C-alpha cells in the first residue's frame, strides 16, 4: 500500500511546523525520514496516522483519504510513536490483547496473532512478564508488536531505536528490514548509520520543508563532496598545489588532513580530474601514491542540508 502526501502544511499560530511538502512512499519501500529536532518529522507522521489534522493539504493510502476516510486509514496503519505509550502494570499478552481489541480484530484471530507477534518480535522469553519489568529493548519490541498486531499494510515508526544499546539496535534493524519485505515502512531516526543500513530511500526535512529525496547514493552524488578527489603526491608542496590549481578540470585545491602530502581537489561539475592529475605528476616527476574519490557520508549530507 502506497502513501501519498500532497501539499501538506501544519501551522501552530504563525509558525509552520510543516510547510507545503509532497512525497510518495511506494508499496514495499522502507523510507527514512530525517531532520533536526523541530524540523517537522513527528508532526508529519502524526498527520499521516490521523493523530492530528493538517492545516492544508492531505494524505491518502491507496485512495483512502485522511479527511474523508480517517477510520479506514487508521485501520491500515501500525504506529510506533517516539515515546511508546505502554501500560506498565499489564503483562505483554494482556497488553497485546487490549491492542487487538482496540483495532477491532475478530476474537478468534486475537490469540493466534498474539502468538505470532511474540515469535516475530522475539518476546518469547519475556511473554509472561509485566511490561514494567522489561528492559528498554524489550519495551520497544512490545511497541512494535502492538503496531503490527492487526497486520497493517503500512508501518510508521518514530525513533524506533531511541535509548537502545548497539546489540538491541541491530536486532530492531533486522526486524524492520524483515517487515519491510511485505509492508510499506516509514521511519525517523537520529542514528544516521542505522537509516543508511536499513532504508531504501531517504527524505530530509528542515524547517518544515523537504530539502532532499533519494537513495543514499543519489544524495551523495548531489552533495558538495560528491565531486572531490583525495590525492597523495610527493613533490614540493608549493609547486604541487599551484600545479593542481592550474588544471582545467579543477575548481579548488586544499591541503587535506588525512596524512602527509595529501590534497583535496574539488573537480568542476560534470568533469573528471583524474587523468589530468596523473599527467601532471608524470610531467613533473612527482610520485603519485594515492588517488581516491572522496564520498560524502550521510552525516556530511545531513549537515550540509540542515545547517543554519
């Protein structure tokens, strides 16, 4: 089931938390939704799940609109908010029974589905415990189980790995990727490496506006660092720097901090400076020991797009 967000705006007084954004999430896609604190991520997710209403614009799930069919939209979405609202004085099984009833599941389906969710979310060793006795990682698993209990076609996860240790993060990531094979998943996170490892596509929002949309590789190609070359050349530093800067394909040259005799070359758009650099070294009898394209990390791209 696809998600279509059209010209979505949410105002709180004069402030626009979300400012005229549009995007689509395809069936079976895992979408990473990134942005700094206060960028509008959680607000957008709450609108998609019919938790709050937009000021303008709309959202639809395969034709079911949040304005005209909110009940149908809710029934097709599993939602894990950033602060999972769990009843700590209930056992896992009792809490999942309550979640299933709230989703109006037929009585005959509830217990088989609970057993399935306990297995899928790895809750078996703790299933008879009270939620208040569980670790943070197991509480997140319970939150995922309640989001999945009614077998929704769309899963919305707001910071699903907050507060987890590296082992727990890896387990949740693996679970999300497995779920994403059958469902449409949209998740937000501040752990950029996890987003890069988990998601098929990334949206970046800043001050309520979408500033990037694409796979990690596509975002790298658009970033400033996508056209940089890291070289190590043994020669007189002054001569090397001046020589590199005179090349027709080179826009800028800076000393790099990666090691001795290292230079960072900014290549002009749509050009490749590697052949010119090689020829320059041959002509001047310089020793070229490294020539590597420098890729921007997702963190570099995020900072570039969201810095003041």
